[in-house]
C-alpha cells in the first residue's frame, strides 16, 4: 500500500484538490449570484415612491340663500331695503333701519311679528291716519299700489285661519286681542261675517271700523 500511494501520490492529491474545489464552488460560488440577483430587486422596490390614494371627489354644493329681504318705510332713521336672518322679527328690521325718529308712532306695531321675504314694514308718524298700513305681507296687493293717503295697502288677514302672530299684524291688535279672537273661534265656531268680530270681547264699533278693510272670513 505505501508503495502504491507513493507511486500515485501526485494524481490522488490533484484529484482531491479538484473535488475539494468543486465542493467549495457549490457551497460559496452558487450563493453569491443569488444574493446579487435579489439585492437589485430590493433596491428597486425601496426606491419606488408609495402610490398615492385617490382622493374622493367632492361635488360642489349649490348655495341656497335663506335670508329674507324686507322694505322698511316711514318714521325710521334710515328707510330702505334690508337683508335679515329668516328667524328675525319686525323689531330687528326697525333696529337695522336705525330705529324710530322722534315723531314715530310706535303704537300698533307688532315688534314680535316674524319677518317674511318681500315684506313691507311701515312705521307711521304721530297723528297719522290709523288706517295707514303698518305691515304689508308679500301676499298682499301688487307692489306700488297705494291708497288715497299715499301709503301702500295693508294685507288682508283671514280671522278664521290666522294664528296669533298673523292676527297681531293688524293695526292695534296685541297678544291679548289676538288670543281673544282665537278663543272665540274655538268656543263659538268660525266667523260667518266680518261683523261677527264685534261679538268678541274687547272689539267695539270703533275697533271694527278700523279693521274692516283689512280682515276677511273667506
């Protein structure tokens, strides 16, 4: 055996070196290219910017105006047309118009009445005809129509259907008289004619004469 190993020592060692080299190649040589192939992919993925989420489209909303526009006339400091909140009252419109002048007759004006769009608020002067209009609703006669005294016509109120606020738009009708009309309707029934208003407590002949042109039962 020793003589055989000595005789073939060189080729045996060479073969072992080759085999060892092949083993090393498969262990270390094949793993390096795989890492080389994976790293560029990772770098590409890292350099790509994150995709932005699509923002939801916001449809423009149509703006709806809810303000009311009223015309304040008569014995106020700054008569004119004013735009107010839909929940505003007559007192707010008069205040916006600068308030009363010294000769204003404040009696008979229902300051608590709720405003309506296109409403006309007329503040009379002291000594002015009591039949002059104070508040004209949009449902009244056409704009610009005037009576013989030059004031715009007052709206007609149905005393069978009007609520307390609407009744108080009548000249000289406050909360107590408005409630008296409603109580009469509840206890007795609807008014058959406007003259029946004189049957309500607190409504005499003079009061009826002042109101007859501005009330109806139909």
